[in-house]
C-alpha cells in the first residue's frame, strides 16, 4: 500500500514562501501522477497542482498560477509544492495525492482521479 507523508507546512507571513514535500514509502513514485490539493475551513477540497509521471507535465489552478510550482525528484521519491508570494487566502490544509499511471496521463485537479492520499498538513499565511 502506497503511503504518502506531507511535511514542510507552518506559519508564514504574506509574501513569504514555503516548500511542502510529499514523500512516499513502500513504492517508487516514478509511475505515479501526483496532485496537491487544499481545504480551507468551511470550503470544499480544491485542486492546486498536479504533475504527470513520465514527462512531468504540470497543471496549475488559476489561483496559484505563476506563484506555485510542483517539482518532483524521483531519486528522492519525493514531490514538492514550492509556494511563493503567499497570500492569506492560501491558508488551508494541504494534501498530496497519487494516481498510478506510467502512461503519462495527466489526471488534472479532480479529486476522484486519485487513489492515495496523505494525511494533510497545515499552512497558515498571516501577519
């Protein structure tokens, strides 16, 4: 069973940066598409970004386009979410998710596409 663990969250001031990590245990992530989602209090979980398995094709939500990136390091079996120019509205619990697909399919930002989820990590943007 693939297990995902997020780390790197915390409190940051508006305009600051954070890098979240999504590490896998038990399986190699090379053949998995990875997505990042977030859920703010009282709101539905929304997709933030995703990256395909082979060619690392990326997709970003309009709200984070130009501020967030989703690099992956297969050697470390880890996918990151680099978050720059953070805003208070980025405050949420962030989750990484995985979908097994070595064909380079891009699952997009739809929750139902993903089969494995991490436990989530809090990101708070506040002065």
